[in-house]
C-alpha cells in the first residue's frame, strides 16, 4: 500500500511511475477523495468543539434556572450533523483505502522500462549448457521411463495440474528441501520457521494478494481462510502490527511449505509435466530490513538463491523484471531461470523482490529508528527455491544417454549415497 502523502506531494511522479507499468491512474480523483476525507475530519473537530461548548452552556443555564430548550435543540442538530459526517467519513475512507489497496507499488528508478517479459534484460548467467551427444528428452519422458512421476494417478485424485512423485523422485524432493534449508540456516544466517498453511484475510491483504488476486487463490469459505500461495504470506505476517527494535534488523527467516495456486488464466503457459502446478513445495526466504539497507539486502538475497543452484551445478541466468512485468507489490525483482535442455526453454525457479515499505504499510510492520520514532521497515522475499522446476532442471540437465539421471554430488548424502536414478 502506498503512502497517500507521497501522492499529495508529487502526483505527476506517481502518474509517471504507474504509466511505466502500463497503468493510467486517475490520481486527481484519488486525491479528491483524500481532500474530502481531511475536510470531513476538520468539520468533525469543529462540530465536536462546538457541541462540547454548547453542552457546557446548557449545564450553566440549567444551573442558573434558565430555559435551555433552544440550546438543547441546537446540540441535537449538531449531533445529527456529526452522525451524517461520520457516516460519510466511513464511506470515503472505505473507498479511498480500497483504491489504494488495489494500486501497485512504484517501480524503483533502477528498474528498466518495458512492456512485457520480452523486455526483461539478462544481467548474468552461470555455468554452461550441458553438452550431450544425444537428443535430450523432456522431464516427463524421462520420468515416465523411470516410473518416478504419476501424473495420471494424481489427476484421478485431484484433476489436472497436480503431481505425484514416487520412489527416487519423492526422496529427491525431500532431500532438496533439507539441503536448501540447511544451506540457508548454516551458511546464509537465516532462522527456520514453520508456519500455518491457512491464513486469514488480513494476512493476504498484508502481503498484497488481496483484494486484487482473489481469483488466483484457494479459499475455505466456511472458515474464511485461504490456502497460502507462498510462505511469504504467513512468514511476513508473523510480524504484522509489530515494532522491531533497530538492533533486531536485519531479520532473515526461511521456511518450507507447500504452496497452492489456482493459476487462473494460465492455460497454455508451459503447463505440461511439472512446469506449472496448483500445488508445489517451496523453500522461501523473507527479510525485514532498514530502508537504507534494502537494496544491498536484495543483492544478498538473490545471491543466496543463486548459491543453491551453483552448489547443484545447474546452468541458470538472472534477469531483471522490467516495469511492465514486475509484480504488483514489488519495487524491484530479479528472476532466476534454469535451463531445461529437453524443452529448449528457460524456466523461472526463483523471484527475489524488494517491496520497500509497500507490504509493511499494509501490515503495519515498523521499527524504532535512531530517534526512537516508529517508521516502516522494508520487506524482501525470494524463493530459495521452488521445487517443481528445480526437479525439472535436475532431470533434464542431468540426463544420460541411457535415460538415467545423475544426482548432483551435494544431494547424495540426502539420497543415501545414491549417485544416479535409473
């Protein structure tokens, strides 16, 4: 959620920022609601002061034995005015807050201007494509031959967009989760947390999923709860309505959770095999930091996600999302994409974002600065990393001519010493 003060101070800059995202926002209409809200507050204060003075006058008249009928009628009239203004204030507040909650964050000045993912610049690559003297297969072909994925049986239980891993694939998935958590805890300084998978409206609103993205989420209406689309939601909201001490920051948390996404409107977008699922596992990294440190922390966060892939020996690239592709809540995002040789495609496996104070303002997450004043923290998060496409890359980059899969060396202790799946 954006600070209305920044819109008042520089409405043209706000228009320009939103225009770079492809949005034409009527900032004047938005500020007119803000003006009316402040007018109402002023009117209410004046009426309440008048009513207080009039009530005091009524008391004095009664004490003196004078007729206070006219003064009492005037106080009742003031009360009616106050009630009407309170109602209008609530309506204006609701409309203004809903509009502010529906507007995306401002892109940081360093974010490249562009219209779509085609305009996202590659800023670095790591490793080289695996040389193969045979035609590489897609992961679904490899998995079918090895008998380690059960897409049809999963579909019979839950429908399309769900998976079932068996045998070595299930063990590999479990091993990857443990490997990533161990890495982030022991080498990167994160604290592991286990969090709820069902959250309330406030939690979804705090991180920016509501109200805009309700159709992309799974909801449990009987309990008015939502299945989490990412651990970012419960982990960030652990500190909703909280004020940190300055010494608490930066705070770095990591969590493994299943994630649930309806993927509304995703038909045809690389949906085969493990590329896009309604339920998947992910290890998430979340940071609470001082504003002055947030962009340095974004680089660290991205490096922590990259470290996972480097230790696995996987070829990847990092791109910066342009203004037309950056996420709703983000001020700046790096995407990390793994190469899938069997599909001849780059697959996103991690997004690392700085939200600045956008989420903190919605969730009221603050810290006491050097003057002891509560001010908004900056929040960051990144996938560290998501499982399905990581499995895809391990299978497709690690495939051998005989159809077996070489297991990355760092994972072998988690696989009982197994070197290959085959």
